[in-house]
C-alpha cells in the first residue's frame, strides 16, 4: 500500500466535484466518525462524492495508488467498515436523491440515502419498501446485506423488492445489474454486501401501504418474559403476513411515552406493525394487547414514517456499541430460558436485545434466488451492548459474549449485516450456505479479483 501526497490530492481535485477532506481540514473529525464511537480511524482522504462521475474518479484514484479504500453509505456498520485507517474513504453521504415513479410503482434511490429518505418519498405516494427499524441507517449497506424490518413479513426483505442497481466496479466502470444485464452480479448484490462494487443508485419496487398504520409497542415487566415469548411463538405461528412483530428486552428507557414508573426497570416488549387497514389490525393485534395486562400499550394508529423513527433516539450516533447475533429457529422453551436469563443480567441501561421475526413473504422466496440464506428460520436476535465514553467496556462486551455463547448450540448462522468484530470469520463460516459461498467467491473473482473492496464482511476472491 502506498501513501497519498499533496500533489496526488490536487490531481484528483481537478476532476472531482465534491469535497475532498484531509486530516488538516476543519470538518475532518466529523467526516471520519462512524456511528459506533468505539471505532476511531484516521483516513488520509475522505472523497465526498456528488455523483457517479466522482465515484468513478475516486475508485480510479485509489486503484492507481493501491491505497486501502472503504465505502461509506450511512456509516452504521458496527465494525466500522465505512472508515479505514490511512487510506481513502469514498463517501456517498451527499448522494441522497430519491425519485418515485408512481405509475411504475418504483423508487430510484441514490447510494447514500438513509432509510428515512426512502420512507419519506415513498409514503408521499402511499407506498413503501421494507426498510430497517432505525431511520438513520443507510439504505445501501442495509439492502446489500438483505434488509430486515417491520414490513418484511408482508413485502419480503429489502432485496426482494430490488429491481436494478447502477454499480461502479473495482475497475472504475459503471455497469447496470438487474435480471437482464449482469444477472450474476445482481444475484450477488442481493445479500453479498459491498463486495462487488459501489452501488450509486438502487431501484426498488414499491408496495401499497397506507400512510397511517396500526403500530407501536406493548410491554410487560421482565418477570413475564417467559410467558410473553411463549405467547409470541404461538401468535406468530398463526399470524397473517401483514403482522410485523419484534421482541425487545432491555431496561425501560426514560423516553417520552414510557411511563415514569417503568424507567430503568427490566421489560420485555413486543413491537407491533400491521401493514394493512387499521381496522383489520385492531382485530388481529387484539390478543397481543390483552395478553396478561401489559404495563404499557402504546399501539395506535400512527404515520408509518413516525413508526420508523421509534428507535432513533435509543440507538443514536456517537455512543459506544458492541454486538453479536444469531439467526434462530422458532423459540423453544430452552432458547426462551437462555434469552430471559441473560437479558435479566444486562449490564447497561443503554443496551438492548431486539428479536426480529422472519417468516411470511421472507420465507416464500426460493433460497437460490438471492444470496440471503436460511429464509425459513424464525428470528434474528441481536445482542447489543451500548455505553457512554469512560464506562467499563469489558463488562458490557463480556455480557454480549456470554449471552451469544449460550445461544450458540441453537444458532442457524448469522445475518451478515449483524456481524461485528467477528465478520472476518463468520462471513465465511455462518453467513451463507455452502452453495451461496462458492457462488459468491466466484463472483468476487470475476468482479473484484484483487479484493479492492475489502472493508466489509469480506468475501475473498479465492476460496481460502
Ligand atoms: C442502529 C442500527 C439499526 C439497524 N437496524 C437494522 C434493521 O432494522 N434491519 C437491517 O437489516 N439491518 C439493520 N442494521 C444493520 C445495518 O443494515 C448494517 O449496519 C448496514 O451495513 C448499514 O449500512 P450503512 O450504509 O448505514 O453502513 P456503512 O457502514 O456506511 O456501510 C456498511 C457496508 O456497506 C458498504 N457500503 C455502503 N454503502 C455502499 C454502497 N453505496 N455501495 C456498495 N457498498 C456500500 C460499506 O463499505 C460497508 O462495508 C442496523 C444497524 C444499526 C447501527
């Protein structure tokens, strides 16, 4: 790897519309920050692209100089993949344009869009595509890994609605990937992460979703968690696809809407979303809201875009985070006991244990169609520790690891977007099926034989 000189940067500036940010620039520290404050890396250059031409120029610049390169979308990857030390960050955060074609029922979103941009533009036309549960997550990283969220049981994963991508490859060429052109690349982009190129824009098919949905949280004291999780298992087995449900175990945060008497107390919550008419949702979600007199029932009709921001304040930029995750089968009594025992031992009021529920439309897409494995699994559990600067990191990390280890015997792998410091090992061993892995490695060899895109849940161009 070589270094970047002043004259190098000057030569790039001639052909670059966006900002070029270096360590001596005033905005450098803000520009190099990842969502996770545990990541502290110092790139030599941040190339903040304004469009496809800038992305091409930045890729060619890095390539010619053989410097470490990372790609930044929403900078949410907990392992800090968006930011590299000493090299070049190709930053798409200024590329946030979205355009809905209501007649065709599609949205075109630039590669730096966040969930909130896609949600807002789609909902202006009474439509939506499955996005993540935090509005400041980047659509690029989310979609390239699969994309799970409140609407997935109704509309499938984010990738299941992907129609086409514009991609700048490792050689600095712009190509289109969809069912007709570069179909092999299109397959790999639907689950294979940022390994094959920089997606400068995504086109997604949109689905009808009323702008007001029945949604919100129902919560019980942690003592009720074994019963609530058993109830979740039974309820999910018969729930229609329109029902999105996510478990969440944590200490109740002092946020608006959470009664003061619950603040700081351990709770188990079910976060409900009904992707259909509110009246239908009232009937179908009624058993959840009546189960064992909850301590909090905040389910009600609300704008979908507001529901999509419900966790924004609980998972802000700039705190310290560490997480590990498993994909799980339906919750057996043994799994429930482990989840409850370890959730009750949580070490920080900022930590949280979301349990996403798959099923519905996710499970109906054949596994071979995309690079997303274990579609027939029931849940993704993410054990998320969070703490403030100065707090004892080791204690929180140890809690995550103990919890993770206890669930290991039941694991059905890992959602690639929930890998962390374990990405290097688990991307290979747990994130894909053997067939998918073989195909992904071959695709990497074709599109990125020198592993130019290495700052990610990496798929190497050679099998080992
Ligand atoms: C608070 C929070 C909530 C989350 N909630 C969900 C959720 O509900 N559902 C879910 O599925 N996931 C969720 N995730 C996980 C999330 O999908 C991943 O962290 C994802 O990588 C974030 O993408 P990003 O663009 O924000 O991140 P970045 O850190 O910018 O990028 C992540 C990876 O994608 C690559 N990349 C970024 N942009 C591009 C591009 N345009 N082209 C090619 N490669 C690119 C990067 O190089 C990096 O390797 C959440 C994460 C956080 C931190």
